C-alpha cells in the first residue's frame, strides 16, 4: 500500500507518532505539518523536546519536511530562542499574513468558478 493510501494508526503519544513518521518517510519525501503548535504544546509541554529528540536522532536523516505553524507569535518566536529545543533547527521562518476573504477566488481555476454578480 502506498504511503498516500495508508491509514495513520492510533498514536498514544507524540513519540509514537514521530516514530511512525520516521518509518513512513524512509526512502521517500514526506511533509508532516503540525498546525497550531502552541495549542499542542499547551496540551503537552513535552512536545518541543520530543520533536527535538526525534529530529536530532531520526527525522533529519529522512526525506521528511517538518512544518510547524502557529498563530500565537510569542510562542512561535519562543521555540526558536537560544535555550529552546528548536534553536538552530529551522530551515526557514515565514510570517504569514491573514488571508483576505476577497482573495479566495484567485485560488481556483477561473474556468471552474463563475462570478454571479
């Protein structure tokens, strides 16, 4: 079964989920997106350390692209500070501005979307 057809098994911890990501990413490109990281960290304060450990020992040697995102700017900046687990591990940092509702039609092919003005 191809990775895109696999079902994610139930993970009882971040460590289990990250070990699964290592297995799936072996020999192929995989994008793992952790959206709203600040809320996940609020629920489990060990998450940044788990991610650091997994990245340093397993994930960085795979084809995995790890994307962490969050709307709480203070927390996202904090995880990158000198004493923080993610310090020096970011490839890029992007500030994403709010999406204007009026811009949404530009995401769709003009031939499939008609404006009913």
